[in-house]
C-alpha cells in the first residue's frame, strides 16, 4: 500500500465577532458596533504532514485563513448627530490568520469510516482596516487555538470511486470534515473568536 502522510483540507464556516473594542469621544465601541454583519464567513486552507502513523496519525499542520467585512464609522459624540445616525464613511476590515500547530487523528484503518481528531497551536493574525478615503491601518496579533473535529470518509462509501481517485489522481481518501475551533487572543486587538466550519479534505 502507498504511504499516505499528507492531507490538504479546505474549510468554510462562520466565525463569531472578534472581541475588539475601541474608544472615541468617551464612548466604547465593540467590533459589532462598527461591523454589524451577523454572517461573518471565513475560508481556511490547511496542509498536514503526518510523520507518525503507527497509532493513529500525528502530524504538523499549517494553515491560512481569510475573512472580510464592511461597516460604518461612528461619530465621536453622541449628541449631535445622535449615536444611531451612521456617518457616511465606510470601513473594510480584512483578517488573514496564519496558523501552525499539531494534529492527532484517531485513524487506525486505511478505509476507516469516521475519524475524530484534535488539534492545537499558534495563530498569527495579519489585519487590515481600510477607510473609503484610502486611509489604511495595518495590524498584527498573535493568538492560540484549539480544535476538535470529525471526518467522514467519502471513498469508503464507494469502492469504484476509491479505485479511481487512487489510480488517476494519487488520492488515498476523500473526507467531509466538520470542525469547531476556538481562537484565544488578548492585548489591544483581541481577536478571540469561535470558528465552526465544514470542508473537504484529501490524503495523498
């Protein structure tokens, strides 16, 4: 049997608003005050290398994520105009988390139907906030993360599909994945958030 010690996984899911706060004119605003999008989506791509495969798969995983949202600024005073009156200027917020960590999959058979896993490591956020007058702010924030998930083996459902993927594309298993990830931060730019995602992965 061919050795399968690498996996690529693409995920898309919803993240909760970061716990960022900012002060202006004696008022404190949260991330949701400026960016009220309730369906903040993030795309994530992970690459795994699994050098230890004797009792399950233990490996190193690196990832890249991307999300963006838009909102309005706030006036420094609450009296004129009132606070709920939005100024014209618009903001665009972009987040790009880079992650590096370890992952363990309880995968003990070549065509195992369901594989649970845990992962954890560090995240480094590259952040951009752009105002519509072209004023741009660049920020960076370190964080840590932990994740739990499960994978459903698509190729275990169909032997002909497994044969085709293996012989024509050198792919051992195709997976549907579901994951919960907690990203914990702190400091002036608190990027603490929850990321619930679904995706597709491939072993090769």
